[in-house]
């Protein structure tokens, strides 16, 4: 860290333990509700928490993403294109991609990773893959559940317990309620931008269906047939909320959220039985089922002062040659973000060798 510290980066030291809320108070802007609401909506997408809790240095980076000269870019055919390119690259260089398989356990010996147990739920086949290095694109919560505990290696056991305590102390991560609509093109207003944010209850915190982050397909971008369009809208939600009660309670709640979301989107889009072709929704239980993520959490670790930068989770883990990438590590969520964390890891592995 010291080798990579330059004199011009030392200017950040006074702000290292400050939040955006602290910054607003420093400039006497904490009473500007419109500004704070705008920052809450922008930062919630990146840091998972609002301006009052987001680390100031993280926010400076995240907010600068949308500034000139870099700016934000909309990919033709959406982020699926980036995923497709990753698959192509993996196969081009000899990688093998196994769909619908699960890793049941990460094996260790003398504090070092030795392999993984893989399961094909469809056929029931279970086998062990030996490995010198294992890269886990998981939440840190899932990672600690999979690591094989060694009783004989005292130091290794202690470091793993310390790692587990860090994970246990993390604030509850967010989930998402997402609605997917296929509509006729006439449902989309003229000159509608591809991305929008709506806040419906100005006096309420961002989340639980009072705010929607919306993505709209463009004509010819490959996401919908000609004359049609897709609307994807998501809202932050408490994951525990969706795991209570019976299946009937869950389905009723899901339907209620879907109807509320369509009604709110209908204030901007022309959503009628005639214009809506298809509708479906996803909840934390959906994400848990299809991705295996603990409780269906999304978006990684909230970028509070206590979990950002030096206090965040590194790509290194207590197990030698077991590495962590994904949205629990820097720089956080999104296909591009987790790919960047993997690129960082590749440089580390190459440097070690």
C-alpha cells in the first residue's frame, strides 16, 4: 500500500473517515432536502446505502462516473452483450462453462485450498475437482458457508473464525423486487430515455417500492421484436420480508407489489391491458433460487466507512490460494464491476508467480 501511495493521494486522508452526510454538513448543505434526495437516489444504486451512510471517498468516485469526459454509456442489447463476450473469451482460451451446477464445498488442507465439490442437481452427480487455485465469484456470506473447516490447523482456524465474525457483523444486505414488462411500442412516450429513476414518496427513505429504477429498450437494440419494447423496473427491498409466512402469503405479496409497480409506472408509460403483452416479477426468493445467493441479496456490501477501502473485503481470503471476486470486493456490483475485480485478481496472481 505504501509503495502505491503518492503525494497527491494524501489529500484524501482528511476525508477517509467521512460520509457524504458529513460532507454536506461541512458545506452547510445538510438542510437542502432536494440535493440530499438526489444524492440518495444516485448513491443507492452504487453503494446500497443513502448519502448519510455512504463513505465520502466512495461517493466521489461513484458520482464522477457520470461526469465528462468519461460519462456513462448504454450498450446495444444491454449488459447481456458483456456477459456474452465473457463467455466467448472463456471458451476461446480453453475454459469450460458448466450451467446449472452448484459448488457444495471448498476443500482445504493445512490452510491451503485443494479443490471443490461440484454437484449437478439435474442428474444428482457429485464429484470433486482438484485445484491449485480457486477463484470464487460469490457473496462473502456464501463463501464462508462453503469453506471446509480444519480443526487441526490452529492458526488457520483462528483466522477463519475472525473472517466469519467480520461477515456476521455486516449490516443486512438489500434485496430487490424487479418487474419485467413486454409492451407494445406505443406504451413508451416519445423521446423516452433508456434509463429513468422515479421517487413517489418524497418524505420516505429510498426503497420498499416507493422508488423505481427503470430501464427501457430502444428500437432495434435486440431486446424486443419490432414494434415492441421491454420495461424493467426494480426497487430495493428487505430480504427477510419475503421469507415469512406461507407460499400463499408470498404469492399474494408478490402480486400486490407487481400491481403497485405497474400502477406507478402507468403514471409515465401508457400501460393498459391492450399495451401490456407480458409481465413477470422477481423477488429475493427468485434470486436465491436462480443464483444461490444468500437470502437472494443483491448489489454487494454497502459502501459505508466501515466496509469501504482499507476496511472492505479483499480478494485474498484466510485460505491460501482461495480468492474472492464479485460484488463483495472492490469496485462492487454489476457485470462490469465484478469483471474489474477479476482483472485485479489476475494481476495479483501473476505478480505472485
